[in-house]
């Protein structure tokens, strides 16, 4: 199965297309939106990869330009937290992978499904596969539990290494998000991950349906068509109405709709 440069059913967008099958069809062909934040994230990932591959610390690159972004001491400190975690795993691992593309071709997906895992390490003594995903963003907290991107990478890496895996340890490292532990992990049993793979492929097949529905939710946050999506706008309107109603209840002890009904009854007497 040949693969394009970018998978339409990528790991990074899995949370969205698994929830909203129509989003794949509706966003097909749209250009990716790059801004200062995405550029900084890309540069931080490149910095991390260079350090792991060259065996140096992030501070070594302070002042240098990576993808038109200057490496600051703050960025270096954030990336170093990730490097230290990865290197602790390297000391224990039989082997490791850095910025390695993994594929789900063996699961017979409807279209090519692949992605690039930031870091993976295999500890043969425990049959334990570690997946480490670095998040440079500070505006949106990313959890490890139930993380579809990490699970996708875990599946791909398990298929790539062709060695027995009893469990996958998925770790999210997000140094810049305030008021939360920067390193958070979850252990996923290999059987649980295998069962989840059936759901993943079924959801992938659903995106091929010409009448796949739009399903709004938190996954809309980074969808490029959310502002023109009727389902998303309807959800926003509904949420706004509920917020208004709750605010009215808090202020008056009754809801606006209840007051309206009461007023109608009063007018009949």
C-alpha cells in the first residue's frame, strides 16, 4: 500500500475523525494553517530530535535558528525535560526510536494510516514499550489517559518492532502548561490496545462513507472548518443558551423559561 506524505487519517487528528467521520471529507484538500505557535512547536521537536541524535543537551543550540525560530533558553529548558526522560529510558532499553514513522498497514486500514512517533523505547526484560510524545503548547492541556494519538503510535510501534509487547506505557511531556504535572503517563495492556485497534479501524472505515455525519464536540477545537460547520455552530448556540439559563437561575432562583410560563399563567387570572 503506497503512502502519501501525509496520512489523511493521521494520529494527530485521530481524536477528531474518530468522533466526527465527516470531518475527513469536509477538510480534504484544505491547506494546513501555520502560525507562530505551530512553528515554535515544530522547532522544539526538531531541537529535541537533534539533541537525541547528536548526544547533546538543548542548551547547546541556544541562539541558533531552527525552522526560522530562534532557540531561547526557555525553549531549551522545556525540551531538556523531555530529553532527560528519554535518556533515562535509553539507559534501560534494548533499543529506541527517534522521530520514527510507524504504519498501521498490517491492520488493513481503508487508506494509508501512519504517523511519526517522537520517541519509543523497548524494555525487553518487561516486554514493555514506551511511547513518549512531546507537547510544546501551553494553552490546551493534553492528558495521557485515553489519548488516541499515543494509542495510535503504540499500535504502530508495536507492529514495527516485531517483538513481544505485554504493555505500552504512553507518556505525555508538556512542560509549558501551568498548574499540571509536566510528565504524565498511563499503562495500556497489550490486549486492551489490540481490542482498541478494531474500534480504530472501524472508525477509519466510517470516514469513507459519503453520508458520514458531522458530530460536534470538544474535538472541534482545531478543526479548520468549525466556523462554517452547521453542527458545530448549533452546539455553540445550545451551549450559550444553557449558560444563559444557568446564570439566570443563579441570579433569580428560577429560569427564564420558568418565569415566562409563570407569567402566562398569571395573565389568565
